[in-house]
C-alpha cells in the first residue's frame, strides 16, 4: 500500500513546481518570439497585391453602342473589354511592362540573358483571375446563370516593393490599351479596304451589265433595221403601199420583242403593213437620239449603280470611330485600377501560436525534469 502511494503523481505538487519555475517557462516563449520579431524587422516584407480590372466608364461605353448596328460589332464596350483582358494574358506584353517599369534592375544580374530569364520568371508569377460564369441545372435544363468569385477580373502578384509594382501596373495598363487600339486600327482599316473593294467590284459589275445591255440593244436595232429593209423591199415589189384590211401586226416601237417578232411575222407577213409605214418606222428608229429609254431593264441597272455610288457606309464608320474617340490618345478599352490596389501581408499568427505552444511545453518539461534531477541528487 505504501509502494502504491509512492508511485502516484501528485498533480498539485507538479503545478507548484511549474509555478516556481514560471520564469524559466516564459523564457522559452519570450526569447524565440523576440528573435522572430527582430528577424522580421530587418527582413523585407512580402505582400500579395490584388488589383481590379474594370471596363470603360458607362459614358464612354455609350459612344461604342452604335457599332453593334454595323459589321464591326466587336467594337462595343463589352467586346473592347474582352480584347483588353486577352492582352493582359499575353506573357510578351507583361514582360515588356516589367522591363519598361524597371521592376527588376538589370544591374543586379550577371548578363542580359540572366536578366531576361528573371523577367520571364516574374511574368509567369503574375496571375490574372477571371470570374467564372457557370450554369445551374434546373429540371435537367441549364436555365440560370451566376458569377463565381468576383464581378470583375483581378491581377494578383506576390512582391516586396509597392511603388515598383504600382509603376508596373501603370505601364501594363497603358501597353494593353495601346495594343487593343492598334489591333482595332488594323481591323478598321481592313474592314474599310474590304468594303471599298466590294463596292468597286459591284460598281464594275453593274456597269458591265449596263454596257452589255446597251451593246445588245445596238445589235438588236441593227438586226431590226435589216429586217425592216427586207420587208420594205418585198412590199415595194408587191406594190403594197399601205396596210390592207387584214389585221396588221405593225408596231412602231416593237424593238423589245427582238427576233421573236420576226418569227411571228411568218404567221402575219410584216410587209403587209405597206412600205410607207415600214419606211416611216425605219426613219423614226434612225432618228432616235436617246436610245437608253428603249433598253429593257436599263433603268433598274442604273438605279443599282447610283445606289453604289451614293453608298456612305465607309463615311459612317469613320464618323463613329471619331465619335468614340478610338483614335484619341485617351482611348481606353479597360482599366487596371492600380491606384486602388489592395496589399495583404502574410499572416504570422499561426507561427506565433506555434512558438508559444512549443515554447510553453518545452519550458514546462525543462522545469519538471530539472526539479526531478535536483530531488534525486538531494536524496542520494
């Protein structure tokens, strides 16, 4: 019974021992915390920078809505913002921004190759996060949509120099907008060139149709005169000066029927109209000054040609471009809101708690072990 009591742990005695060695326990906590604090004071603090990317302002967006009615539908505010985001995903553009803003100092590297490698490494660590739009199934059909994470895209980067990073974002904002502007200018010039070429081909085509119609009319007129001359000769030989009581198929302006009328003349010989009427018809045909009125379908072709000549789509596009300030130095497809960048520093709370926990346990163990050794040494 005495041995059993001897092996029992006296909790109160342990607490008393820990209380007596409290300063030793605290030293195992305070010293590591002090060392960590001093180390962090001299060390450059890293941060995670988060920057929102906005579309153009509503006022500017209204100037681009007209393009939705044209073949340049990609020139709307939404289309321009998408192009801007696409440019921000271009690693070449990001590297250029890093170099131009001197985010990395080339003097800190052995040679240009090492510097470019470092620039590429930093560029790969700049992350663009785009909101994800997904659909929720409703009774098996995807009907509802919602945006996940955020409303606007963001750029995130871990670094240690706020000023340099803000400068880099400013340069990147400028370069991305300029890249979109240059791309739009090429697209616009290409669209104008295609439109001009299309109009040119259409004008040439309708003019060719007009010329062919006039040429065909001359041929038909010549054939008509030959036919009438032949009918006159027959009428004179038969002595028919005027039309008899028989039904006449005479028509002073019968050119529209062309050769079909010649075929019809076999049923009702044309010379029966008499050579006087036929010679008068020949005289009238030869005296015509404005022949275009007799060309079938010519007016319609001329109307088409006039519409092509009066086409002002190119002028309208150029006016809309000027109105939208697309050629202005202040052109903005998107905005990197670098002035409102949020900086968050790495949380050290868990590390502090870990030091306190480990330090207190180590200190308590040290106190208890030291006390046990002292008692054993004293008993011996």
